C-alpha cells in the first residue's frame, strides 16, 4: 500500500458528505423500521450493530462494502443511498453540480448518479476508485447487463473468474449476474462510468 495522503477538501465537498450521511441515516432507519431491529439487520448484513446505530444518527463512516451489504439486506437499490437532488432539478437534465453523490472519505471512493434518479430503466454511475483499492472483498452481482468504460487511469476487472486490465478508453460489457468487482493496482485514482440495465441492485456475496 502507498503512503497515506492528506487530501484537502473545500466547503462544497464537506457539505456533500454531510448531506449524504444525513440522507443515508434517515433512509436506513426508514427502511429498517417495522422490519428489523438494529441487531437483526446487523446479523443479516454482517456488520456491527454499533455501526448501524452510528449511521442512523448521521455520524457513521461506512465503507463501500458496508453500503453494498446494507442495500442487499434491505432489498433496496444502491442508488437509493445517493443524496437527494435539488428541488429544482429537471427530470431529464442533470447539471454536473447537481448530481446525486456518495463520497466515502475513509476509502477515497466517490460515486455520482448520472441519470436524474434511480427510477429509470437505465442506471449510469460515475465512480472514482482510489489508488490501491482492492474490490475482491466486495464481489457483487445483479440482474441484467452492465458496461463499464474507464475514463482515466487503469483498473483490473474481475468477472466470473476472468480478469481484464482496462486502460483509458477501454470498455467491458458482461452478464451482471456473474460475480464482479474492480481493483486499482496503481498509485493514482481511476475514474470509470458504469452503465447497467436494469439499474443495479448491487448484491454483495
């Protein structure tokens, strides 16, 4: 692993993160209510009850793996965990500054929803994957087909036991029911666009 980097963020980045964790906590509590206790959801998702309680109070710092496990256990799309768009957002047009967003500071992962919302026949997510990220701990699968396009950097994709090294401009299309994940073996962050139909539920294994 490389040395730890101190990344300076501006007020907008901090606001995005605060809005997201507040939204995530409210969504998680709403989805859990009447279905599972905190302890029951923790058992289903394989995470600690303390972490779930922290997230629901808006003070947690969940990893990407935790998000996938919680989404799977609750049976909700990963896209439902993105922050809500502004009230003035058009149902077709998404300005770059208005994208729904998830940022995981502990891992340097940033996900942005390119389509207006999760209620579409097509899911499109822009994802920044940090240096030295190993996605093998979070293999996931979902119905339909997916295509990923590397915008910058280099990624290793594992799909159904096969590995593919993708550089800038390379794309990979596959049956999304096969377990798949991405890793970044380089010293710099990589950015990819993931397109799925229907939108990914993101089930972890």
